[in-house]
C-alpha cells in the first residue's frame, strides 16, 4: 500500500470510528489545524465513497450532519497541530488560544498558591474559568476539588492523558441550550482517539537555555483491530512527563530579586523595596526597605508585657525621641541564616528601633520558584466493537496523576492572622524564666508565659536579657521555607452505544454513561501553629539562636505536616434520539431530543478549621478554603435543524435543567446560516444561558484572601494621630477579605449573540470574522470596591463595623503602644450575593491558507481576538470598564484584560521535512485597576509608585514570542523533531502591579517568556 492510499484509509477509519464510537455529542473528523470547524476542507470523492455513512456530530449540536458548518463559531485544534507547533499538552494548546482571556489559570500561577495550585484551566472571553465548560468526549468530568480564589469551580485540563487526545473542539458561543450550566462563554470538548492500530511511541527531552527546567516525556500507545474489517478495536496507552522547577534566582533583574532599587525614573527617584521578598533592605533614598522580619532573629529589651513602655504606659523614648531600647541580633552569624551582614544608616533605623547591625536577605533569590516541579503519569484504554451493521458500542477508561512541588519564603513570627479569626500574634515575647511545665496564653496579641519563676524555672537561654529581669521581644522567621506539594488523581470511565434503526435507518440514537472522580492531596510543610510555638517558648525547648539544632520532634510539633485530601465526584447518563421529520426545499427537517441525569458532589474540608476556643491553635497563612455538598440534575433538551431553502438553514435548541438544590432554568438558542453564494457563508446565533452557583459559593466555609493595604494618614488624620502616626498605622499590611457561602443564591443568567461570516474565495483559502456579545446578570460575588471602601471609611472615621449592609469590618488586635485607640481593620467579611452585571463583546478573526509551490507546500493559520468592551455594571448603577486595563482584579488576580490576543502559524513542508514558525501576541494594557479604586495612572489600591509620587509605569507593552518546530520523517516508522520555544529569548515585560505584585511580571501572558528560550528534541516510532 502506498503512502497516499494508507493516509486515505486512516482518515476514513477515523471518521467511521468517530461516528460509531461517539456519545451523543462527540465526533468531528474533518481536521485542518486551528481552522474553524465550519471552514474544514470537504471530503474528497474517494473518502466520501469509502465512508457511506458520511455523517458527523459537531460539538455544540445534537444532530448528525452531512457537513461541518454550524451557526456557532467552532475552533478545532488537532493533535497534529500540537506537534507542528511544538506543544505537547492540551493545557498549553488551549492557553495559547486567542479566545482565552483574563482569569485563565496557567502554569505560572501554580507556585504554591492557596487555591488552585497544580491545576490548569482556560477562561474563554475573559469570563473566568467557571463560565467555560470543559467536557471530555462530549460528557462532563468531575471538577477540580479546590476552587479558584476559593469560589470558582472548574475542570482541570490535566485530567486526561495527552497521548490519547485526537483533537479539541472549542465552541466560542453560549452553549447552555445543549450542555446546560456553565457553558456561558463556550465549551471545550477534549476528544480522545476512537481507534489506534499498531505501536506508537513518543520520547522527548527539553531544557531551557539557562540550563534549568528540564523536561522528560515518554508515551506509548498500542492498539489492535480494525473496525471495518475485524469489527473491533482495542488500545491501551501509558504516559509519563516531568518538568523540573525553575527558580527565580536563575532569571535576570528584576525577576530574580526582591530588591527593586535599581528601577528609577528620570528625576532620580528609585523604587523602594517591597516587604514581600526582602528583609532589612536600604532603599536608594536611605530609608528602610523590605520586611523587618528577618531570617536572622533580632531581639529587644521589653517589660513583662513584651513592649517598651514607661510607667504611664507610653512608649519608652529617650531624649532624642527614639526608643531607649533597640533590636539587636540574637546570633550575629548572618551567614548561618543565609543572610548578609548589613549596617543600617540612621535614616534606615526605623526611628532608632533597628540596627545598626542587622542581617539582610533576598528571599526571592533564596527561595522563590517561578515554575513548580510537575510530574504527570497515567494510562488510558478503549475498546470499541461493532454490533451488527447498525450499531457500535465502546467503553473507555483513563487514570492520571499530576503532582507539583513549589516553595515560598520561610514563615515569619509573628505572622499574618489565621483566617477568619480576628486573633493575631502581633508580638513574640521570650520570657525571663522557662520551666518544663510552662504554659503559654495570649493577651492582646502577645504570648504570655505563666507558671515559670525563679523558684521552679531557669533563666531563658534564648533571652539575652533574662539576667536583667527583662523579657526579649523577638522578630524572626522559621529556618526552612514553606513548601506546597499537590497530587491530583483523576479517574474516568465512559461507555456508550449508538446506531440506527427503522426500515430505512431513519432513526438514530445514542446512549452514554460516565463516572469520574478527582482526588486532590495537598501537603503543606513548614507552616507554623502559633500556640505550639508559644508552648515551646514557655518551656525553652525551641532554639531561636541556633534553630538548626532543633530536633525533628520539635519541628514536627511546631510545624506539623498539613495534609488535606479533597474529593469531587460525578456520574452522568444521557440519551438522544434523532429523526428527519419531513422534507423542506433545502433538505430534511432534522429533530433530536434527549434527556440526562447526573449527580455531582464535593468534599473539600478546610485544612485550617476554625477553633473558637483557641484561635491560636491553627496554622498561620494556610487558608480555610472548604466546601461540601452534593446535588443532582435532571435535564431534557432538543435540537432542530430546518434547511428552509438551499441557501438558508435555521436552527433551534433548548434545554431545561432542574437542580435538587432548588434552581431551575430553561436555556433556548436560535441560529441561522445563509449561503448566498458558494464562496460566502453568513451566520448568527442568539442564546440564553446560566451558571449554577458553585459549591463554594453556595456551601463554602469562610474563605479569606489577602490584599496589600495601607491607611492613608493624610485622609484619616484623626485615626493616625490616635496612634501618634506610628508604624502600626503607617506600615502596609495584609487586609483579609473573607467570603462565606450562601445556599440561597440564584443562578447567573446570560444572553449571548454572535454574527459572523466565512469567506472562501478559492479552495484552501478561507477567512472568518465573528462578532460576539455576552451579557451576564446577577453576578455572584462578594463585596465590591465601592462597598469595601465605604465600609473601611466608616470604620476609620466612626468605628462602625457594620456601616454597609452585608459587610462587617473585623478589627485586628489593638496597637500595643496605644491599646485604647481604635485597632486597624483586619478583615472585610461578607457572604456571596447576586448583584452586578457584566458585558463582554469583541470580534474574532481567522484565516487559513494552503498553497502548493511544487517542492514546498505552505500552510498558514491566523487566529486573533479583539476585545471591544469588558464592562461591569454595579448594583448601584455605576459602570466600570476593564478592557485594556489590569482589571478585573477580583476575578483575574490582576492579570488584566488585553484588547488583542492572537497567533500566526506558518508551516513549510518539503517532502519528508516540515518547518513551522508560530508567533504569539498579547496586547499591552493600562496599569491601573478600576475595580481596585484606580482612576488613572498611579492610582488605586494596588498602585506602585516611586517615592516622589510618580507612577512607575502607566502601561505595559505588548508581550509576544516566537516558536520554531521542525520534523523529519526519517522512514515510514521513525521520525525526529526539534522545538525551539521562545526562539528569540524575549523576556517578559516588567509589570510591578500584575498578580498582586508577587512576580514583577504577568504570569497569565508572560510565562513562556519567563521560562526563556527552550530546546526540545524528540523522536516518534510508529509500527
């Protein structure tokens, strides 16, 4: 058999398997790279003759059709296209999709965050991951057990082995009329291979030009049987993939350090060093920079309450106005703490409180990862069998384990407040005496040791002032970094049967069932429990001066390993039946109806449950994310296609969903296709959709996220004066936002429409343009920026903690220096409600060209999306515009809403050699957050400015990169390939505000650039 004949037979076999092995909503075998499905090249006469059924089912429809053209825009990404571009995971391919907008969960976010660490999901149209429905082979998959930002449920794209993926179909249009809840922005249908014959192996290795981030991949698939000749096919597949972590220290400035003093404006004002990644820095203007909680502990003389006070309770000051006592090093060996000896000038001494001798440390250089270590392995299998001439059945199963490892800087003591309690450990005090049965309690945020005195105890060896009868006030950090390991195990089984019956096979049916489970184990190490550390302070068992001498038993007590297991489950049964009712001038009127039943559940208990009796007996900084519940859904749906005349086809579909939790919804959709001439197709859709409240939104435990916050003492003069304008009120700190589930929520309701055109002036040349608009009402959310600011304003001016309905301000513990003054706001507490509305509209562009020059064939594919408007209409009537800015921070973690995204792929094939170059582009955006009070450059709650008040940046420029991939078919059974990703080594744009200023670049759009130039070499074997 020659190569051309073999290729034709393979295509035909796949098409038939796609039909007979599909469940109700799968199968589409006309592949053309990243072309729109309705732009796919028609079958050749030879293929049509071989495939007598010649029908397909396009994602987004129930109907078996003889063409691929639908009223909705559909993008198809084939496995071949993965290879051409040098992409080896479905998640990466979808992250590069131009329709993937703000709110995407990419590899760059998986650096030990407290929410969706280890997962990967896309956000079509920027409407968040929970408005994009991801399905596998046309049916639902159990959700990732931990919600994004504590309330957005989604399906992890790592849940299925990549080696068995045949293609991904993306419906970029509201599709609740077919799929039900959460398909507001569109649907991603990951379709696995229906038939495999022979042995296929793929092996590759990769590494960055920095010498790190190595990758190893191997997958092997073995299949037997031909559906046409043998009546069956069975295959099994196994895969393994490992990516080593990448540390920030191995990248260039300013991404490798916590010190930002090298970034200056034309006036010579240079950035201060933020507190997150540096300890005891000296800013270029001579002031104190970074965090004052160092790796090498410092201590100061204190009274029995652990503070420097005189007899009247005021801060004890000398004649120069500075504290009489200042902090000093507990152990002067800075190197032992991975720190550098530093002499602070008087201007950086914190008013005389620190120094002059301290140990500074660049925490980012020491500990930060910019890409976690990731391991994936799993297997998949499928058996398909023909049941006579009119039916086909299949069963498939897959199992995948994805593990990640990332690390953060060491925990500080004192540390941030454990959510959602108002308790905080504001001052660590080392007592004068310690004893074996000493106990620790807390008073006003200070640990108090009781039961130890000269009669039953000994002088505290950790306290250098014990012989003076004074306590030691301590600031320091644990000596090991916090680490986060995740292990997500995904299991899925699916079975289906479909076929035809009747005298003329006029009836077609499908029956399908699936069950899946995702179990996530999250292991957090070196997170401190304050009560336990305080207990060992009272007994003297914890060694602060030489922490490396602490026994493992002591470490396991103060920082026990936290292991949380979360599980989500789903099972679903579904069936459809289809028939042509009668003939219209343009063809048969087709009708399909169906019904579905599914049950889904979540068990995600908190890793840090509240303890009202002892709020200090909890981990610091482990968020209390949690939700538990179950619900079942009964659904009925239909799909109608009416070809009125040859040039006009109308379609209508609808779905009714009834939830056991009380929500009900009907979702209609109407579409039209007009083909006035052979070269032009006009299309449009109108639809209603809905998003069901997530488990976390409806049944979530109190969940706290933190944002950097500082009190404006120029505005709140009286408040700051009551604290004598001390560091307690002037320093930035973390303000908590605690949301609680609300089972009375209504679904979010959407209205969408699209208008588009497909122009094919000649064979192998097509252009598409589609306008889209989606409006969502009753957005489920927490407190808005306006409500937050109003609540904070009322509290700071009047002390009222409930000035805004539905919002409570919970204060921190009082200022130790001024305990009678109003305490700083610590938490904004709220419950989820339906309120705001949002509108997203834009235009998609596509172009596909293929031309044979003789010895060289050129194929080009353009995919671009332009965001016209992203608008939030608040419940009070105010309007916020997000497009082209860093907003919406509340929904996207400040990754922004770029106006343009696009990719352009060009492939040149010369015999057995192919070369592909792909450019990726993301437009720049304004650097202020409208939903975080931003009104212009340099304004807003997350603004980063120079000390002279000018903005560091007003806009971040466009981010782009270019990948090169080459493939050589050495023989019929062996090929080699090479990829150069980010071939021009383009660095990410410096962005001091994106992602809450954690990384200094935007991980949503610049992760591939941060990894750097990346080389991969691989080989494929096929027998």
